[in-house]
C-alpha cells in the first residue's frame, strides 16, 4: 500500500490487488463487538524521517502518544519489559538474581563459541540463566523449533545491540534519551486503529484514478525474456503492467513463475512460515490489567502473547464497558492445532485467560477466532541457504520489485515495510537503485533521523 500510495502521487494508473476483503495486511483494524481491534498489538515507532513523514501525512492529527506498558508473565509473576532492576530482583528473588548475574559473569569470561543460533546469540549477551528465563520458552512457542535451530538473524533484527547492561541502565534512567526500538516507552497510535493508515493510502490511490481490487488474489506473476509483463488472477484473467510490486509469499511467487528451474522450486519449497491463531474474548469489565500486551513465558499456558485493547486509545472502545483481549497462538500449517474448530479454540482461550488471574471473576461473554496463514517467515538455521538463490533469481527479473514481510521473507515491523514500499516507488519513479533486500538486515539509514511526538516530527540529534 505504501508503494501504491507513493506512486499515485505522480502516476494515475496504479492498481492494487488484495487477497483479503480489506487492505492493511497484518496491520489492519477490524470491528468487533462495537469496538475496534488490531490483528495483535501493532505499535508504530521509527527513527527514519522518510518513514515518519509518510505516517504523519496520513495520520494527520488523529493520533495520540501511548505510554507503553508490557510485561513478561513467568511462573505466575509479572516482570516489567523493558527490565526494571528492582522489579526483576523482587520477582526472581535474591538467590535466582544472584544465579543470573553469576551466569552473565561466566559468559563474559567464557563466551559461547557459536553465536550463529538464537540461543548462542542471546546467551552471549545475557548469560544462560536469563536466556532460559526470559527468551527460550516464548521464542520456542513463537517459532515451533528449538532456539538452537533458530538462526541468530532473528535476534539481530529484533534485539540488535541490546545487552543486559543496556537493559539495566535503561531501567535506572527510566528510558530517558533511549531510542532502542525494544525499549521505547512511548509510541504513536491512530485514534481509529493502526489500519486507518493503510485505508487512507487506499483512498488516496482511488482518488488519483487508481484501483483497489479487494478479495482478488493473484495466482502468479508472468514473465518473458527475464522481464515481468503481467499477472494472472485466480480466475485465469491476465492483466498486463509495466512494473509489478509483489508482497505475496516469496515461496509462492518463486514456485509459480513460468519455466522455474528445478533448483529454485526446491529452495522455495524449503522456506517455511509460521501461522497465527488469535482468539478474541469479550470480557465484561473495563478495568482488568494495565498492560498494552503481555509476553507469556509460562510453559503451562499454550498462548504466547496477550493484548488488552482497552489500554491503547479510548476511541477504540467508545462507550462500551467491556474489554477485548486477544490471545495469540502459533502453529504450522501441518499441525493439528491449525485444524481446531472455533468452539474448541475459544474454550482454550477462556480457560487460559482465567488461569492467569488477570481478569478475576469477570465474565467472558463472546469469542471470535481470527486465523492468519504464513504470518511469520521462519529463520531456521539454514534459511539463508534457500533464500539467497531465490533473491538472486528474482533480482534478475526486470521490473519485478519484491517487498514486505511475506514478499521478501523478512520479519518486518510496520516501519520496515513502509520503507520498502517508499524505496520501491523511488526505484520506479526515479530509477533509483535501492537494494530492497537489505532493509531489515544490515541496512542502515543515513537519512535525517526523527521521532514522532504529539506535536509532530522531532529531530533526533546525532551523537
């Protein structure tokens, strides 16, 4: 949508094909029980001026700054995240805290030899004990594989330069001056939900003469002489274009291209995705718990993350007196859990939410299940072995631009995907040479830095 929005500022003939019934992808907003909710927690934060400019163009003044509160639920206790040292000490106890610090010290003296896995990467920065408490269980719930089988790229993208001492320093300074995405304590959020940004993009495209085709999945991209020229829809219709920007799952795009070499088909089939099941529950209380969302690290609960949408902005719930909670579960397409019926999933959600103790005796009156296929690209230990040949093959096809979490097989936040869309549009309009594959890997922005505040953009001074 960002690419279409940017292109439509200069070109009228822009068409968008969306497989679902509304735009926004995983960042869409839906209406439920007279309230609005997102598809899981979607906070927006960026230091990149190019991304923030676009977001503010669309949000206008229809947003507020939300004070972030997230905690980790572990062994029936709640740990603030980002870390608050005294809270962590009180919950762990002196003995466990001592073990954790000792484990960190041992790691500094005798570091792990192999930091190529998620487990090795995190252990190196936090010590084995804290890795086991605060990273292992949640990560294995999310990805469905051992942390030893998960590539360190996931940690490098999501945790980056964060270490135990940075987290402790952040806790003692209450985050003042901190711009680490994992630690930011405020974020901008639209009054009508995060999806309004993309709905306004779609409206702009249509006003400029473009088209938004909803519930219109693309079957495949067509090429000839190593250049794209058309798309084929599910109904067999073929529509020709000069440029094609694809955000469909990378493996599907590659497998369905005409005359695909056998080795490309093999690599495409070897990439895997994780599915998401969200159970929304309508809890009859306006005052449950203060968190925006909670990471669930306890082994006795199957859910991995819990969101309380009443703690974002009041425009989401209006005059309603209930609270919508979203419980996230993850699985593979082949797993039996993916086939559970809605009634069984809602029963599981009700039981697990009650067992956390977070809702007291409040009644749960309604439930709804939302399923997302291929929501997370799995960074297995050998994923680069399969991804790199696909990148090379697709990069050789002229006028094909591959972007997005699905499309580029990258664990993007909103800001990464917005930047991909903007730069893809610049590659088309200005014949720029942005390497879209590098975004959200080792990509560094040398542009002007800024953050969004309630009064607009605020420049960030460079150290």
